[in-house]
C-alpha cells in the first residue's frame, strides 16, 4: 500500500502525508509490524493533536506501513520485563494514546491494511470509521500474552455482541476481515488494493460534512462513552498490576520473545 504522492521523506515511528486537505498518518515500525512502544505513543499523540489543530487539515486517515500489519499491538520488548510498580505509568501512556484518537474533532478513518491486534485494534475502535480487506486479522489477544483484557473488551462492547466480545477477549482469537465486517468491527470491507483509497474517500466524505455539526456530534459520542472509557482505564491498572505481581505476563512474554529470537537466529 502506498501513501499519496504528496508525501515527503520522513523518519520516525509516525509519518504524515497530506493530500488535498486529508492527512494520512502512517504508523511506521515495519520491522516490528508497527507495534506500539513509547516512541510511537508519543509521536501519535503529538501528531494527532497538531493535525486536529491545523486549519488546513479537513480529516485524518490512520494506516500502517507495509503490507503485513496495521499494528501488531503492544511491543512485548517493552512490557516483558516491567516491574509491577512500573505498570501504572505504562498504562497511563496507553490511555493517553487512545484518548488522543478519541479527542480528534475532525473525521478520523482507519485503514486496516493488515494485522490489527490488541492496541492496534483499539486504536481503530477509537476512530470514527474502519476500512479493511478480507485477509486482515483482527482481535484482542492480550490473554495470550498473560494480560487481562479490560480496555479492549470495553471498546469491543461498543461494537459487537456480548458473546462475540467474550469469544475474542477470552480466547485471544484473531478473526479475518470478512468475519470482522459481519460482527461490526469494520465499517466497510473492500479488496486489499482499495483499502487506503476507500479510507480517503470516506475521509473526504466526513470533511464535506458541516464542520461544527460534525464536531458537536463527535463531542456527544465522546461524552456519552467517556465515563465507561475512564472506568475501564482505572480497572485495567488494578488488574494488570495483579497480573504482573503474579509473574505471568513476564513469563509468557519472555518465552515468546525467546522463541522469536531463536527463529530469527536459526539458519535458513
């Protein structure tokens, strides 16, 4: 997937391209499937705030670098060795990232170009519209990393039935784009090559809505859901500290990273 021709060379975990008033924000850690770490969180928070304040930007599209992933979720190299006392600060940073997406007052569309797991899915659920293709994989695999599924399961509750939420949150299963569209996680399902163009089209449609009406409607959606979001963010701190005190996240994530290192180092 390519970004618009108006993109200029940039470096860093988040790249911005502008095209006729639409800002395309690309999560850019392709060597880690665009997984979230502190640098990406900081960059995304700052980028979205600046674009939302920029009068030349009419709407925002968020996508991922490369063909494989939108965002593979939390980078486990950041969390596998967290001490329990460090968990609240990590979660506060995650919360600020999600809030930055929720706080965008302009139209915000996510182009799921590939895998959207955990934090990647949650970034998408904080936006207004979500576009994907049949071969994407999307879900809430926190439990498989030894983490309680709290904020993600709350976000899912805004979009899917309780039964689907339980299936995704308790099993950590990833579903494909066709199923995600059927259950309500995707707004539109299109062929792979059309994901970004359709996201741009939807962004232009949102940009054409009278801006005050759009802003106020989004504000009402945010006000109506903010108490639930805040409560989930308070709850996750309590539950994840418990998880880390028991040592399960460190054990499970450490084993995963060891297997990945072994696979990387194995001869081909």
